C-alpha cells in the first residue's frame, strides 16, 4: 500500500501480522458470541447470494431504513462486485452507545492477518442497531458510518 505522507509520518511496519487459516477461524469463532457481528456476517452472506429473496433481507433491516433499500437488487449487485471481501473480527460499538455497532467489510483482503497496532483501514461499514422493540439487532445502513444519534433505537 502506498502512503502519500511525509516519510516521518508512515504507519508502523509491523501494524499487521500474517495469520494462518486456523488462527483466523479461531478469531471468527470467538467473535460469534457477539450478535452484532453475527448479523453483519449473515447480512453480507445474503447480499452475496443472488438468489436471496428480498423478503429475507427485509426482515433484517430497521423499519426506518426499509424504503431506502428498495428491492435489495442494487445493493446486492454492488456488494457482489466487490473483490476479495474480508471482514473485521469485531463489530465496534459506537462511542457512548453500545446499542449501535459497526461491522467492517474489507474489500481486497487476499490474506489473513491480525491488526497489531491502531491503523486506518479502508472499509465499508454495516451499521447495526440493537432494537429491543423488534427483538434484537437490525441493519440500518451500509457504506459509511451512521452516527449513533442518527440511528433510531
């Protein structure tokens, strides 16, 4: 990756560590205790499958965002156009609001690795929200972060 920054302002050379398939699988299984993470994986898996009915995706999104998704074809086509998709192993909670979480989708992931240092990583964000009134977590948006205060809950 090329960085257009001053030579003294480069990322650490050891910001990531290569991991084996087994280590990556273990990280995935440890994250599966988090319902926000599981929803992110499930939603993206359904988007990636062209045969998924819109009704199945519609059950996973917030009622407030439902109209914006349309029939899910456009977002599905866009998602399937992404190459070498990987996922972050943690759904980060919004600052000061544990009911909103951000699941990271990382295109161009051709190898397994562990992030060892704070690092800016280019990612697509799936914003999910815990909606007790709906019985659990729902997807509110995909693309960039939705600020917690802008997510109905």
